C-alpha cells in the first residue's frame, strides 16, 4: 500500500513557518525577555547621558528577579529605565492626543530598606554621604530621611540643576514592577559602560 502524498504547503503555511515562527517569534522573545535598545530624550541625566544617546536595555535581570532567582538586580548606581508612579501628576504626557506614561532613565540611589535623605545639598544613604562623581553641581533642597519600602527603589537624575530632573524627590520611590530593566551600557555615540 502506497502512502498518500502530502500536498505541498500553501504560501500561507510557508510564510507562517518562515516569517512568524522563524523570524518574528525569536525577535519578540529576545526583545521581551533579554534586551532591546533605548534612546535618551531629555536633559535629566546630563552630563552622563545626552539626548540621542543609544543605550542597551537589559531586561533579563528583571525577569530573573520576578522568578525569584538569584540576581544582584537592582544595584545602587545602576541606570534604570522605568515608568514613574501612576499616582503622580508628573508621570503622564500627551502625544498626538494620546495620554501615556513614558519611560524615564534615572540612577538608582537607594534600594528597598535603605534610608535616604538630602542634607546640605548632598544625598545621604543609611547615614553616609554618597560619593557621586557623576552628579552635576546644583541646588538640592534638603529632604528628611525616608525609608525605601520593599519592592521599590529611589532614583535621581545626574543633572542636579534646579528643575532639570523629575525623580523620586518629586514622585517618591519607584515600584520595581514599573522598571523595564537596567541600562549601564551606552552603544552610541561614545560606546562603553556608564560611570557608576
């Protein structure tokens, strides 16, 4: 008995195998769970980053933490890409009539359980002045000590000039669920690790 020959795959079946499963699915998995590119827009991280800088956004540390696997994420000094807390009026912008929460890039300065304060224009973490070679000179209004709650991180822009960075000084600690990942590697125009 001869086997019945299978009909050749239709153009749709070929496209499904080649383009959807062979190309789009791996790209989707890579950009969702491993990493992607992020472009800087704004002055809040001057002089460390400038508008147009291209960063590598690593997402896998976030997923490792979500799966309760050992990871040092986040670390003090990391550059994080995140959405500001939804309950802050500074978290939203409107583009072409659509209101949304854009992503921000700021530096993680205090982690869950840390106490953070601003005294005499300097950031104080757990009672010790933080050495910040990356931060610009500028006016910092003193703020009383605050303990960072579990699952949150306290962030600031490197540009400390008055009104140059909306960060945790304005909207408080950021929930780690709103953090897309860490971005310590600049790809363009000056490739290399961002100073910590």
